[in-house]
C-alpha cells in the first residue's frame, strides 16, 4: 500500500510467440528484412505478415515489463531489429510505447520503462521488424504484464459498472452481480461449448439433454420415478423402469496391484526395459487394461514374475507385454494371478494386439434378451446375510428353506424344513460322485462315476457298498426276483436252504462252487463246496456237543478227508507237511553257530492247558525267545508271546548234535591217546 496513491497489482500476463513445442526449431524462424506478427498460441511455420493474432482487453490498466527471448541458435546479425507492442493496429502515440531491440549476443532483452495504457475493447498485437543482416531469429517469445490499481479489487471485474464477470470466495459469476449463490460458476445467460461439457467422472456431454432425469439424455423422471431409455413424452410408472431392450450390468474392475520382480524361475531374457498391462475377463468380455508398468531387467539370462491382485468374478486374465513405451503389445492368456515370463516365445506374434481401453466384462449382468449372470458375491432372498451362492429363506425366519452353493470342486443343494425339529437334507455333486447327506455333512448315500452305490461311504468299491449295519424286513434275492429265503443269492440251480450261494468258480471248465448253511445234507453242516475240494464244518451226530472241521480233496475220482481240526485244537493230516525251504527263496545262508549252547539253555516242561486242564509237554515261548527269537511270534506289545514254531527247532538241534558229535570225537581221540600212553607205561614196567 502506497500513501497517497492507489495500490497497484498485476492482473494478467500475456504471451506471444513463434515457438510451438511440437515442431523443430529451424522451421519457426524470422529472417532479416521482414515484418512479422507473433501468435498468441502456436502459429504457423511462417509467421504472418499481418496482425491476425490479437488480444482484446476486457478491463482498464497499464501494459508494462516487456521481455523477449529466442533460441541460442538464433544467428541474426546487427542490433537494429525490434519487438514492438501495437495497440489497435498501430504504435501508441505520445509518451506511450512498449518495445525492445534485438540483442545478437544474449538472444534476449527487456523493456522495463515503457508502458501502454489500455481500456476495455483495446486490441493488442506484437510485431517483429527486422532489417539488414544475416541469419534468423529462431522461435522468439514475447511476454508483458497488465497492471491494475485498487479501483478494481477483483481481477475478474473488468467492467465495474455492469459487473459482467465477478469473482468472490472461489465462485465466478457471469452476467450477474449477486455473488450470494454458493456455486463455483453462475451464468446469467447462454453458455456455448463447441467441444461439449466434461463432468467430474470424465463423461463429456456432447448433445443437448431432453426430458427429465436432471437433463441427462435418455433418462426421464416424474414423481420420484425414473425411466431409462423410455419414450421421453411418457412418465415412468415404477421407481425404476428400463427400456425393453436394456441390459443392467456391474462392470468388472481393472486388475490392480500389478507388480514385477526378477523371477525365481531361471530364464533367458536379455537385459532390457519391459512394459506390462493386465486385463481380466468374465468369460465373454475384457476389462480395461491396467496402467502400463515399466520393469527394467538388470541383467541377461533372468526371468520376470508379473503378479496382480485377483479380480472378483474373473475367469481368466491376459498379460500384455511390450518392449518399448509405445511399442506393439503381445499377450498371453492365463488363469493364475501371476506369470513367470522366462522366454520371449511365450508371447507369439499371433497374439499381437493393443490392450483394451474400454471395459466389456461384467461381474453381474441382467439382460432383457441375452445371457444374464452373477459372478461376484451371494444372493439372498428373504435374508440380508446369505451364506451361499443362492440362499432362500422365509422373510424374518432363521431356518433355511433352500440353499444352492458351490466351491472349487463341488456343488450342492440343501433343503431345510422351516418347521420346528426339521432335519436338513443335502444333495452334493463333485467331480467324482453324487452324495446325499444330512445337514451336519454326514454322508448317507453316494453314487460314483463307476456306477457303484455306497451307503455310509463316499467311496463305494462295489455295485453296493454298505458301511455299517443293514436291516431288511423280508427276503432278499440277488439274481432272483422271487427270493423264498431270508437271503437268496442265485446264479443257476437253487436248493431249499437258509443261505445258498451258488456261482461259477471257473467259467472255462464249468466248475461249480457253493457255500451252504443247511440242515438237509448232514446235521448242523456248514460247507464250502467245489467238485475237486471242500471244507466242511459240523457238530457231528445228533446230540454230540463237540464239532470239527475237515478239509477234503478229490483222489481217484472221489473226495476224501486230507486234514481235520478238532474242537480241542488238534490237527491231524493224512500225508506229510512240507514247509517252503528251497534255496530259491533264501539269501545270506550261514551255518548256525553255538547251537549246542542254545539247546542247553532251553527248558523242556510239562504243563496243564488252561482251557481243558489236559496234561501236555512243550516249551515256554517267552523263554525260547530269549535264546532263539527267530522262531517266536509276539503280540503287538512285543512282550507277550503268541507261540513258537517247533519245526524250526530242528535246524538248531541238528547243529547242536553235530557240535556234540564233534566233542565226542575229540574225547574218543583223547581216550585213545591216553590208553596208548598207559600201554606203553605198562610195557616199560
């Protein structure tokens, strides 16, 4: 603030140039002996000879502080050339004037003394006049300032009387001086926008809006009801109405978190700059690609891992790669949210193309005529907290009426009665079987891809596989539709037995086999039959308490008993018992050492059996295990013996006898020697 005079301040700065940034320096130059006018913006390769580029002043003030500069490459000689500001097409008269002469040394100069007074409506231009010399002035630029005083406290108020343009507290008003309406721009008149109006979300409105809906084309509104795409002369009748051919969709987001790093997987990429973008797909369209990522590979023979965050509902991704910032892209399609790029062959030339700049992939889409889908989230009907893909329940109730869900390997339908005490029921399908379960996830029945049915198991190994007890009220027939027994498994001829299994053992020889629980063949007989052999267990003649088990084989055309196991555990065999002892099944064969000492440590005992108190003789298995553990079998605790193999004691006894016989032979030789010595002694006497 200056005492006795008004405060001055700069209201605007004006620039005139012949220096657009998009062209080469040489093509924008002014030669000697010419008169040219500088442009307010850009200009042409040849500066115009008339003042076609002008600025119309909108407020009163003083133009001052002129500066000019040109490129250092400017080589125009002499210092008579001049930059002059014109007012209304001429140099101002009197003391006013604003100009500067050319300085060949510095290529720049200023005029800090001159001035030009202006009022609204004055037209300003800049002339460059050159005289004799060689070379040119390359890309000159001239600037000067508009100084105003405190009569105009608002730099936007160029007409104090009408307040045509006013500014206050961040608000601009055109054609009004109200300044009380809290808007960033208030216009009392018509706005003409040749290129449209851009909104904060980036949408550019190019044509006039019709109908209601806040002036947005295609949207109508009446009484709180909105219509989209409807006849603008008709009012919508519901809260939201779409045109008959409309689609309602939620865009799939662009992949985020794109990052690159040297891969742990070895690769063969050369050191270079690599550019990446990622897009996601809903299976039909693609999202707008992510912002370009630059990664500099620090050395040769490495790979690059590119990763990004998963996109909700995405079924696949495309990774785009370029070798320069504006170079051609190639892409590869993957389902993971990362890719190890180790060789350039991964991006074939057949996959060339630019990344999408518009999104055509959707998380959710409701179509009037085409396909509709929901890729993200869960849908609840009657509930605000759905627990699966589709969750239907009675409004306000806590019991699930129906539920459809999926995970990575299966899908299921669960039905839950809404009444008290209802038992949930679930049908599940995965890649290998269909299952029926209770609400607790307990498998009740399953059917696998082989056609096997399981009850109580999800892995049935036969056509019917039951894990647990089965109760049948009535007869069961397998191979027959008229079972006349509790269980009748039938293949050929049928006997009137309680249980009769009859089937082919060897189809090639037509040999039959059967298992029978019967009373008609012999009293209490249980048998497994085959024409060449049989196993029969029975309790003996009527009234006999003890039973036995016989093994029979066919000999000379008839079955005969080969072995019998009695009720007291005795085994009798017709013929000999052989143990597998061929050297073909042995290795590391060695003669038993110290067999005699082992036998000496054994103890033969007599005892009474605990089950029937019969007198018997034998060995104690635990004692034998301390001497010859190879022939003793133990329980799982490794302490209590199950029994021992008496037959294998023979090997120890044989070697013990041989050791004893060797000792006997040595003793015989000793006795013989002693007797010979004694005879000699008697002869000498």
